[in-house]
C-alpha cells in the first residue's frame, strides 16, 4: 500500500504508528482485536479520494505501535482513550464551539433531524442537498422505526432548546 503514508508519532508517552492518506477533515479509524491499521486500508483509500484525511493508528500494543510494559494495567480504557485524545491533538483537530450550532440554526431543527435520520454517509454529519430538496417539497422519508408524530416531537424540543446542550456532552468528555 505505497499510496498510504506511514509514520510514528510520540503521544501520551508512547510511540504510535499511524497510516494516513488525504487532506481535509480528519476521519479516525480505530481497530479492534485482533486487528491493526491494515483492517482499514480500503476505507482509507476510499475516503481520502472524497476529500478526507483518513487516519488509522495501531492501538497500543498492536502492529508497529510501542508495547508499553508487560502489565495489563497499561491497557485500561483510560490509557487507550488518552492515546486517542493525544493523537487527535497531534493531528491538529480542533473543536469550534458555536460553528455547528450556527449551521443548524441556519437550516432549522426539522431539516437537521431529517437529514441525520434519513441519510447515511461516511464521514462527519452533513446536511445533504437531497435532504434540503426533499424538505422543500415537504417530503421527509422517515425510517420505519420513527413515526411522523415522534419525529415532530423531537423537532419541537430541539426548536425550544437548540442542539448546544447535546453537543456539549461530546465536547466535555475528558478522559
């Protein structure tokens, strides 16, 4: 996979191998047991062609990433989460509180919820042109598990409170 760039970065006190390709918003791929970055090779290539910076690390103790101590106590969820947060910081990914809310306010709760519930695409959430066109025609294709009454309840609540509170849960995660 000569098209994919490999490097080692020092984060959270260990050397982590990353495989990456592309430019644009970062999409971070995390593997499970017993895999490593290679499990995501096809997705890295595909998303890099769509304008994303696709990054897949070998998690601690896997592949070409450092194996910290022989004790399992170096592999808690807090260690792994710390590795990922440090990697995200290293990659220069920044949250910009208020930007997403401004975009949602511009299009409204109904379109935001409609788009996020009815479109499935890789990468960060976006408001698709298809969703805008369908909403403009009054056509919302809700999933079978969500009635129009239930959908409207969500829209009403988010119209009242906005999305900032819900988004702040993710912004406040501090491992």
